[in-house]
C-alpha cells in the first residue's frame, strides 16, 4: 500500500502502519528469543506476559488506527520509531 499509493492520506496511514508493524515484529522476535533461549523460568514467564501484552496492543492499536483512518485522521502509533 505504501509503495503503490499516490494519495498523501493513504501513504501517510500506510507509513505509520508499516512503521508499527516493523517495530512490532522486531520486539516480538526479541521476546520470543528471550522466551525460548533463557533458562530462567521467571524470565520466561515475564517474557510470555510481555508477548501477550504486545499482541493485544497490536490488535487494539490496529483497530484504533482503522477507526481514525475512517474518520479522516492520520494516527501515529505510540512507541513506534520512524523507520520509513
């Protein structure tokens, strides 16, 4: 969507969503490594809860961004760095 779009509004929303998804995948990968590699049970449990929270945040942020896009606003995801 980001590459193919010619409208500024669509391109801005796609850029924000892509930045969030890249950030989400990076953090998820790091948490999965911690979850499976670290031998400590406490650290694995904490990483598991963080993975769950991250997935819930992804779902809620994506739904809210969809709502904002339908109302005509561009919404920047919190915590997401400007990668693109």
